[in-house]
């Protein structure tokens, strides 16, 4: 599970990468430094992605709450 400290310490790389939390929730870190909350889920046998917003506007706690509502 992610912590707020780990999120704040994450640095951009040459290519985007994901920091996983739980149950499909992850933080996508882009090369330009943007950090976006996303949820990966399956519906009708197809993989889908739901976005919740950018960190720090959407905190870790709020992203987890949004994930529970979406599930």
C-alpha cells in the first residue's frame, strides 16, 4: 500500500510508471512530473481505466474513497 511520503518522494523518469496501492488503484507518474490517480477494472470482460484526478488536488485518502464508491 502507498503512503503519502512515498508519493511525495516519487520523481519523474524518462517514461511514465505506476505506483500501485490496492484493488486496482494506482498513481501514474508522468515524465513531466504530473501524478494522476487511476483505477484499473474489468467490465464485460474488457479492461477499463477510471481517472480520479491529479495529486495533490486529490489526496491518497480521497482517491481511496473514490475507489470504494466506484467499486
